[in-house]
């Protein structure tokens, strides 16, 4: 079975939106109180306690509330406690790995934006003759904009109701049958990812970088200056903060929509796609590249391409990116160049092409032409000394598929 998440927009009425805000407020209280108990217990006794073990207390607390104020569902309270346990598990994992830990934090109302449900326990989809509604316990039947149908055979297992700057959304987490892989018979291609052009394919196709965030920086600067002048706690500051959040949300939605369209076109056009196995963290940590790396968000590209490939009968292959842009795709000689040099000009065979296109062709050779030959041993070893004619070559052979 495979797991998918479908997100739909909710259109609650004013009274329903107010009850949804109350739902998040009560969820924040549960989360913060459970965090306080876990923290105080550890400081007093030195022993950690699972947040889920506090369920009996919160059950009694929920049942003691008046009927009109009891908005949280029992299963949603349990999911909140599990969320805190996951936060502590990630905290201890970072400590063990020697990373910057960051203890789980108390949530303000503005930073607590989602509540989870088990489908069928307090939440379910209801369809009438005209539309689809989402029934939520003690909230009501909310209008849902179903912009795409659920997959055939999908079973809804989990529901997340989320508040964003632009409105309310529901995430349906589905369990679907694993599709049978049937090759689509399309041609093979390799791609080189980057910042100047997001993707350069070995057949010469290039996808430019729209630079979504940079195009919005002027509006963001004005909105953030306006926010900084507002008095803390005022309604005007709340409205200004929402304007900043809306701009960021618009950029994120545009970026995700772009990558959805690109990856769909790729898996439907090609039968196998080879890419570099990049560690994207080095871009995010680099002071010169971090803004462009976050703006491009190549991690979404890799994730969406991998999730769509099987259904479309396409195979995604990742190869070692070492020396793919330095080696000549025509003769195999090493032509060293700095990152600012955007053209590949080989002094040995005379090949002059774009740097990224040269890298894409080397990735193609590494993934498909050499794939079943096996490792040569050169790729993991230092470069051999120059031969008699002064040339240095390096193998791009990868391990078998």
C-alpha cells in the first residue's frame, strides 16, 4: 500500500470559523499543559514521561467541561499527545547525533495551526446531491472545494484540519493500492539541476529559474516595514502580520504549482530520468546560496518526481555528481573550471557547449551507458596522473541499476 495526502480548501461560515478557532485554542492548551508536565517531571525526578500516558487526565478534563464548550474530540486529544511525543523523540535524536537540539517549545495561538483526527471518529466526508461537505464533531458541516477526485480504491485513514493565512484547509491522508509498474516506453533523459537554470536536460531542454521569492522581495520589504511600525498586540499589527504571511503563502503556492506541472510533464514525456544525487544541505548552509536555494526548493522537485514516476511508468535514477561538470562529455578529458565559468570549452577535442548541458550528458552516460558495466574503481579514487599527452581522464561509471 502507498500513502498519499490530498489537500482541499474549506469554506466555513463565520460561526463555523469561530468554532474552528476555539478548536485550535483548546488544542494549544492541551499541548502546552502536557509539555509543562513532561518538562517539570523530568526536572523534578530525572525521568522522562510519555505525553500519551497523560490521556486519562485529559479525558477527565474534557468530560468536566460544559457541553457547549467541549469542542475537542477524544481522538484529536490523543493525536495532540502523540505529536508531543514525536517532538521529544526528534529532540533526543538530535542530541544523540550531536546536532543542535532545540527543546520542544510552548505554542502561542498564532503558532498552533492544526488539529488531527482519525477518520470516522469525529470527522467524515458527507456528499449530497449538489456538493461535498466535511462533517466535524461540534463544528458542523463545512463546505469543501473538491478540485480533484480521490484515487480509485483509496481509504481515508487520517485527517488534519489546518489554518493558513489564506484560509482553512483539510488534509486527507490516504492509503491507496501500490500501482503496478508498467514502463511507458518513452526515451531516456538525464538532467543537471542548478540555480541559474533549475533543470537542464541532456536533449537540450532547459527550464529557467522563475525566482519566485526574489520577484516578491519588494512587496515583502514594504509589508515587513509596515509590520515593524505597528504597536504590538494591536489589531493593525495583526492585519499587517497577515499580509506578510499571505505574501509568503502566495510564493509557496506558486512554487509548488510550478514543480507539480514540471514533474508531471517529465514523467509523461520520458521513460527514465537520471539526476544527480545531491546533498542539498550544503546550499542551504552557504551564505551566498541559501536564499536562492530556499527560493528554488529543489527538495520539492526530487520528492514530487519520485512520487509521480511509478504511476506514469517512469524510472528515476540518481548518480554520483562528482566531476560531472568538469569532464568533457565528448572525449572524457578533465577540463577544470570555476563555478562562474558557464561554458565548457574543451582544449583537447574542441567541444564548446553550455556547462550544464555538458554535465547533463555526463550524467546520462553514467546512468545509462555505463550502468551495467559496474564500478571501474577510478570514480572513487583520486584522479590519475596526466598521461603522456598531458590529458587527464576520469571514469563516470556507476554501479549497476
